[in-house]
């Protein structure tokens, strides 16, 4: 204000003395120029003072200057504040304002929008000081070293492409860095999806199962979805740590990965040379074909003796190796070379890699099973049950599984009670499709099988007289559900003497059977979906040390009679009905079995 008054006073004095003399235009111009110059000088001085005051204020508390001080660290610099504002504006522009353009060639739009919103639109892979070199190196190394990932897939190609971006000139604009940041986060999301969930097209497979059920073929597979907060993992841990944390440890997964690496190494070396049948391949013989067989079995880990140039004799070590190979492939372990063993031996390494990859993906979608926890696993293609305790196999037995029209469902549950001398409550589907047609053909069918029919599931209710029922009309009118068919305890009972129950939507359980002959067969798929046990009493004995309700001696006495007895368990035991055509057995070896339900062919893997 003082400057303005001075200017105005000067102007009045100047005007009073000179106004009468100003007639010349040139003098008027000079006067106006002088006035304007003085006004500019005064204005500049005022602005300079204001600017200095604002500048000095920046040396005050950052906390007082902005309500967003918590977004920055204590010793934040002005350049970092400037960078933060720029990147936030840039990321919002890419992810929100121009999303259609940004995500034209970048996947996981919704995920990226959410994760960057959590970071308040701050880059994940860059800072104001440049790229997070350690994080980037860890990311690329983790992806490139993944034995399961295909080198031909888009995920691996994207990794190579983005890696090349960091080999170029690092003098990138902020806009290019932000786009690269989004691409890297999208890559991580894609990789973790692959790593955690596998690459089987489950929706495609489930549709095939639905089609099978519409064609009256029972087939179910319950898929488990691992529960991980991928956003939180990415924002809090390096990728290698995330992979370590989310890698399955159950069902021999780590050893499966080791065997996959062995198979891939064999493939890089050219695969296996074909083994032809020869008179040399007999115990005690020698020759080049024996040498080739030894090398073949050594590469697959079956021949465990030392191998050198002179190893060309069919001796005890080779016989042992052949037996081991045969056991791993579901062949009777004779230790002799026959056409079936040679067929398995000449299976290509590519076929085996494909088989192992498929089953690795299956294990990714199985429940987490702590090794030291008591649990039961039934592997359908292996026709075998395994009981494990404290990480060790305590019991193994042959089982009979669902036939070609009644596939045993693939799922997990927990055994909650055991029934001694059980009733067989016959499902309506079996009554309708099998029993009533047999009754129509043979009126004595019910008496021969010892079956009872009631109008209620109460086993204490009196059975009805079925001799006057027109079963053909019942079947025709669809009234079969009015009648409850069951088989009382006894020698004829289809469930045998023991039933292990884990209530489920499929009405499937483990049980005994009066017919033991089918257990001698190699391919044991004869049931309606339930699992028949060759040694039910041995499985019952495993519960006794852990359950007060299971007194083994008393249970054996009960089984001699016909009284139904239920033993409730205080500690439920996990049971997994699985479908693994390649897996690590309790002997620590990689085993292969036939695809009895043709699920291997029906499950298609995406090439990532």
C-alpha cells in the first residue's frame, strides 16, 4: 500500500508541474512510458516478496502443509512428492480414464484396477529413484526356472519380452515406466494363476461330465480352489517367497517336480532308444542289447547299481531294476522282459512328461493334507487304498472301484462313524434299473437275495408283503420311491460286515464285501461307485488306538452276530478319493497307471 501511495503522489506532482507544458506528442509518449515503467517495478517488487514468503513456508512441517502426509515417509524430498503426484495422475489416466486403450492388449483389467487402487495408484515395480532391480530379477528368475511352465506358451514369451525392456536404454519417460509397471503386474497375476490353480480347463471338463450324466453315466469330480489373497501376496512379498508359500507339499508334489525335471533332461538328451526283444534279454546273458537296457533303466532311476562301459550283463542288479520298473508301471514284477514290459519301456518321454504335467495340475486342485496327520487315500486308477500315519504308510490294500457306467466320484471328506453289521439301504436308481426288472423275471428274487421292502427307512418297521405288488405297473408309473428296498445284516449283505461312513452327496463310502474273488483281478472296476475293501478288519484296527469307541476285540465279537452297531468317532479321519495316473507312491517312486475312466483324454491343459 505504501508503494501505491508513493506512486500516486509522484503522479500528482509530476502532472501539476508539467501538464501546461505538454503539447508535444513526443513528450506525452515519454511521460506515459515513464509511468508504466514505475508501475511495473512496483508490481514486480510486490510479487517477489509474496513468492519469497511461500518459498520460506516449504521449510516448515510437511505434516502442516498436506493432509496426505501419511502417504510419504518421514524424510520425503520435494522430488519424491512431485514424482508421486505425477505417477498417480499417470496411472489413473491409464487405468481409469483410458482403460479401453490400456487394456486392449493387457489382461486382468479388474484385478489391476483393484490392486493399483490399494496402492493409491503408486507403481509396484518403480520408485522415484528408478526400477526395483531386486524385485524384477526375482520375478524373471522365478518364472524362467519353473519346470512346469511351457517354453512355448504365451506366459514365457511375455516374460522374455518384458525382460528385454530392461536391457534397453533405461532413460524411459514416466508414461512408459507406468505402462511397463502395469504389464509386469499383469504378468505376475497370470503366472500366479498358473502356478496356484494349474492349467487344466476345468469348466470344459465339468461340461463333459455333465454330458456323461445326461447320458445316464455316473461321473463326478469335486475340484478344490486354493484360497489365497493374490493382491496381498504381491504387495507384501517377493515372487519367489509367494511361490514357495503356495506350492503344494501334499501327495508327493515336490518329488513329482523332481521327476518332471529328470524327464525333461532326458528329452533334451534325445529321449530313450527303443529296446527291441532279443535273446540277449535273459538272465545270465550279455551283449549290446543288455547294455542298452541297463542304460535305459539307469536314466529312469530304476537301475541303481554303478554303470560303466563294461556293464553289459543281465545279472541280479538288472533283474531288480526290471522289477522296480514293472511295479512302477502296474506290471506284475517278474523281473523278466516280456512284450508288455517292453511296450511300457518304449513309451516316449514326451508321453510321460505330458502325463506327469497333467497329474501335477490335479494335485494343485486337491486339499492340503498335512503329512503327519492320519489320512486315507484311495487312488482309483491304482485300485488301491493307502492309510498313512505320522507321514508313513501303515496299511495298503486292494480295492474295487466304480465300473465303466458308475464311476467312483473324485472328492475328499472325513470318516465320522463306522457301522458293524450294516443294513444296505439300496438306492432308488439301483431298484429301478436292476432290482425290479429282476423281480419281474423271477418273483423269488427278493427271497433269494434276502432283501426286505418297507414303506419307510426305519429298519424297525415290519417289512411289507410284496407278493401281491404289480412291480411292472410300479415301474411303468414311476412309483418306485414309495418302496424302500434294503438288505439286512448277514452273509448275503452286499456291504459285508463293516461300513466306513463319511456322509456325502454321492452316497459313497468304504465297505466290506462278501465276494472276495474279484480282488484277485488286476483291473478291479466292478462296483456302483462305492469302494469295496479287501481287508476291512485291518482298516478297522487302525482306528482302535485313537478311538475309545473302537475296541477291536469287542468289535470282532460283534461282527460274529447280526446286530447293527454304530461306532461314532471323536477324531474324524480325512479320506481322499483321487484320480492320479502318475503319482509318487509311498516307496518314493514315480508310478504310472492306465486311464480307466478316460479322464486323461477329457482333461485339456492350456499352454500358458
